[in-house]
């Protein structure tokens, strides 16, 4: 996964895979998702990212798998 932030447009691009984008869907006025040919999520674009996604604070937590 890659997160790219473009300060000049206040846009965040989150890439989940390297697959080719076949379709882009508008989820809301500031959120778009890109899908591959199988309908799987390739990337997500967040416009006005500072306000919409609190992009100034990004963290990554890997949760441990609990055995049953």
C-alpha cells in the first residue's frame, strides 16, 4: 500500500494494488475509488484530505492474530 499526498491540491491517493484501473466510481463529492476488471479496489482518491481524512495524522498499526 502506498499513500501519496499532493499538498498543492490537498489530495490524498491511497494505492492498494498495481492492477490496471478499469472503472472509477464517485462515492461522494470528495471520495473516488478505482476498480480493476474484477471489481477489486485498486486505489482511493480523497479530495480536501486535510479536512475529510485528517491526513496530517497518519499511523499504521499491525494487529496480532489471536488464536482461538
